[in-house]
C-alpha cells in the first residue's frame, strides 16, 4: 500500500509493482460452479485491455459517464478499474439514458438499449466466453477486448478530485474512493497484506464495492468474490473459507 496513491488505478499500479504474482480476485459463481482466480498481473492485464477499449475504440474522454449494469463479478471489477484508469465516471446500476456508454450483462440488455451512445454486452460466461451471437445493437466485450493492447497510458492524466464513481446515488471522486477504502479496511477485517476477505455482497452499494474490490486493493489484500452464494450447498461456505484461507467475511 503506497501512501501517495490517490486513485483506484494508483492502488492497482502499486499492487502490480509490489507483488504481481499474488492472487487479487478469486471469483465463484455458485449457480454455475465457476471458479476463476486472477493474480494482480492478470487482473491488471484485463484492466489495461478494457481501458484501451474504452479510450481508443469507444472514444470516451475524462468526465464521460459509463453505466455498468452488471452484477458482482470479476469482469465488473475489471470495468471499475478500467474506468478509473481512463478517468471516466463508473455509474453502477446507473440510468443508461444518462450515460455516454453502457455495459450490460444478459439481464440488463433491455434497459441498456436506452443509451444513445456505445453499448457493450457482457455474456458473463465462464472463462470470459462470448455470446453465441452478439445482441443486436451491442458489441460483444469478449470479442473486442482480446485484441486490445496489454499496456495502457491515458491520453490525459487522471484528476484524483474529479468524479470517478456513482453508486446508490452517491458520487465519489477517485481520491474519496481511496480514502474511504483505507479508512474502512480495518472494520472489514482487512489488516494489511495477506488479508483475504470473502464477499457475497452485491455491487450496487458502497459496502458491496468496498468489500468486494476497493477495500482489499487498498489494504494490499485480496478478495474471494462470490455470486449466487445463496445457492451454495450445506457446508460449502465453511469449506471455501478454509480452502481459500479467508481471514474475513462480508455477506
């Protein structure tokens, strides 16, 4: 954790410089049986590719709004950090009509059609799989992102004090995200490097975003992000806590 970090993208860059091989996000979907583990380096690579897609292919500029109609998912975490890298506002569960770009999972496609700008569809399939056929009016993220560059440099420096995140009607600057994540880390049980939190919270509140991404990133820890945890069988959670060496739980 670097005290000079002022944006979520700074936090990721510091993690990459410190220990790129350690796990950062481990994702479970108890409806499909999917498990995927992303190291800091692998996660950062996805973020760079997605940021390049935003900046170069979708032509977003700092201050633009990207509505994320997505569940708590490792690919949503990637989009949140990609938005922070470019300097655009990530509007979680936001109004597509007010967005310059909308990113939607399968369940939000109808609402996403209200966006007059670019529309990106996420299949949210295991291994980052694509749609059999892209929904009409959308580009398929899984088709477009692999060809993007592995390194990202913003055209303009990101202003830490500019709006960066909207969730549950509350707007945060990048600096506020970092400051609040740091301040609340201990309360989540994130006591520093090696801390590992299991979160079953949705991403549509600050609490869910903090437990499921920003807090672990700010503390130098990692997250076991669980979707559809209510569908896990008896004893599954206890076994997961043990096998994943979880040190804190948010659900």
